[in-house]
C-alpha cells in the first residue's frame, strides 16, 4: 500500500524530495523475532526518507476513547512525544529517528537498536 501511495503522490506532481515515510504500529518484539520487517528493510523497499517511527501503543487507544489528541493525553512523554518529534522533524529540527523508540520506552530494545540503527 505504501508503495502505491508513493506512486500516486509522484504521479500527482509531488516532488520525490518532499515525500517522507512514517512507520506506524512498529512492534519491536516482532522485529526481534524476525516476524516483522526492520526499519532498514522497509526504508530500502520504499526508497524514501524516514521521518518517524510510531511504536504500537495502548496510549493511542486510550486517547481515542477519551476523544483527545494522543499528544495531549499524557505528560509530554511516551507516544505523544513521538508525534511531537515527527512534527519537529517536519519543521527541520535534527532529532534522530531512533529517539522515537527511546521515547516510547520499549523494554529490552538496546540490542534491537544496535542491530537496526548501527551499521558495521
């Protein structure tokens, strides 16, 4: 689906340099088990710049049920901070994409981060 959307955007006249990728509902544990594509796999298949990774989160369900934006459903951390980071990157702030997973506080992800973000 993402590949199709990229094609539609390019066909509508949008410049490739203006198309960015947000990976949604990213599940660290599934990637660790090899049941989900890594960030690098996804980015390599789509060949566009990554601007954010939104981890799978119960916070989104809670915010939806309360009828409030996820960024306002909390204290400036967690999944709301991930959305804030993406907005800041869209505005030119140099926040590393790795920060998205760090902000969400996934357990046992240090080795995962090393594997998907650090190239030998």
